[in-house]
C-alpha cells in the first residue's frame, strides 16, 4: 500500500453539495440539553422578552436571542471566561454548531456581535431568563425555597492596580508619591526614595481616596489567596436542599456582608415569588415560603438578626467570639442573638452548618473555578452581572442534566464514561484472571473437571 502525502497547496472549492459537508454525531450532553430547552419553549420565551430590542426591517441580520443566551451558557459548560473564547469555541466545534442551530455553510456569531448584543439587552431581561430557568427547576422538583444559604466571594476585576488615580485630583499613584517626596525635601526623588516613603504610609490602599479610571465599580480588596487586586464581590443565595442558585448579585468588594445581604435576599425573595406564581398557574404546588437563612460569621450582627426576626425568618448564622457582651438597653437584640445561638447548637443547626460549606462553596467552584469566571473580562457591575446571571442559569440547568444523564457538564459526562470503562475492563480482567487460576470460582464446582477440579 502506497503512503499518502499531504498536498502542498489546496485549491478552494467553488461549489460543494450539502450532502458532502462533514457531519458530526453530536454530543449527547448538548443534544439532551437542547431537548430540555426546547421542551420548555426557551426560544419562544427569549424572543418574546427581547422583541423590544430588535427592529423588524432595519439593520444587518442580528444574533437570535436563543443563540445569544446559548452561547453564554456554553461559557459555563466549557469553562470559558471571555466572549472571544466562546465565539472561537462555537465556530470550531461541530457539536456546538448543532447546539446553536448553525450549519457549516453559516458563520457563527463573532465575539464583537456577542458583546454588542449583551450591551443592548437590558439587565432586567437577563434576570427574566434566569427566573425562567428557576421555573423549569421547579417543574422538575429541584427547587424547594424553604432554607436559603447566603455567601460571597471576590472576583478579580479587569483593572490593574497600578492604574488607579486619586478621586479628587485624578493624579496617578506615581505622581502622588513624587509630590509627597518633593514636599518632604527630596528635589529629585529616585525609585528607592518613593518606595521608602510609601512603605510605612498608613491608609495607602483606601478606596475612599483611590479609584480606577476605566472601571469605577472596582475596589481594592484582598483576594482569597491573600493577594491584593482590584476586585468585585459576587454574592449567591442557594437552596440548601437542592443546591439551586436562587439569586446572584454583584456589589462593591469593600462592602461588608451585613450590608450586601439585604439586596441578595430581596432578589431571592422576588425570584421565589415568581416561581410560586408560575407553579400556581400550572396547578402545581408552589415551593415552600422562605423560612430559614444560613450564613457564616460575616453575616452575624445584632441588626441583621433583628431584621430577620421581624421578617419572620429563622437564622442559622455562625456566631463569632465577641467575649462577654453588654446587653443594657438591647433586650430585643439579646433575644434574637440567644435564639440564633440555640439554633446553631441544635441538631439541625449543626447539620446546616456542615452542609453550608458543601453546598455554597460548590456553586463558587462550579461558576468561578471550573466555570472560568474567577477573573472577569468585563467592566461595570451591570455588564458583569449579565454574564453571571446566565452563568448561574447554566449552573441550574446542570442540576437537571445531572438528574437526567448523571453528569452536569460535558466534561463530567466524559469522565463518567471513562470511569465506567475502566471499571468494566478491571472487572473483565479480574474475572478472566479468576477463571485462569480458579475456574471453579467462576463456573461452580459442578462445571469443573479434570485436574483443575478440587
């Protein structure tokens, strides 16, 4: 047989028949995900809520809303952080082309078109798509809504710390240090002089004095690994029974947990209310009313516990060690703090405390580590929240996929298949080895004759 050789130059085809185009068998995960979205009428829904952003006859052909939101979901399932990477992956993959509904003779949307579509579609529309996925979870009985856990994490902003400027004057950090050195008597300060002046200066990283000129929403904050960066704060409200993300908010990284809690809780209550209303319209029993909230030490304060008690919500907040406290004139605060302390020391409280680290941290790992959004490539809380909402919606859809296929992502399904194949071949090897050495163990004593029978 003669060896084939690669041609040096290839002539482009002037015409090719459709039947000659290459076809892919498709990925079982994306095929099933497409069936889930089609079964719930996803395309009809997003086209109806996005109708106001599209002209009937004017302008170039745009990205269909269903394709746009599917591409952002691909970012979660494939672990892609940038819209440029999402567009490249969709153009390169035959199975993703099938998931989006694009044949080989059609070009998939460019990353610039995806970015422009994101900017034109309002944040409220992205929130409606997120709420639609929650309603699908409710239909699949994967949403309870009784006990909600709340936690936050930091996201590295698309802003360099060396580019910050003074809020009142607009001068850079280097210019500010140079002015300090000149004021201290150094006429021509060197780099070593500036470093010495800056070393022991207090409050040099204060967000009250400094901001980033291109991303004013970014804040100077310490990341989980101890480094200091410009960052944003993402806060999740998660159903403790099913692991479904009920609400996502993006807020300033310098704000405390007791401050950001209320916005996230309000968003979660609104989303659960829409789910309950949709369940009643279908004639299905609505999810249970929000009754309990679970949080770590950062959310524990007198005001927070008092406000939750006034809203008739039981709290399971880890209590920091504050020593002996003075409750003079704070009778109501004392009652709610002691009631929370009794609850977290009980059997259910300890169970929720153990489950909090498991359920809440899993959503952060899936969205920001394997999901690729630990460092954002967008600026402004509104733009970032649009991406996170669809990212979280894809994370909720993965709960349905895990129920259907046993895996929530294509990579997880591939690993499950590999693990199953390894176990199968290990079992075959074990059985064959047993048959070679002890046939009576495999077939039974009555089937073994000759010298091997014992």
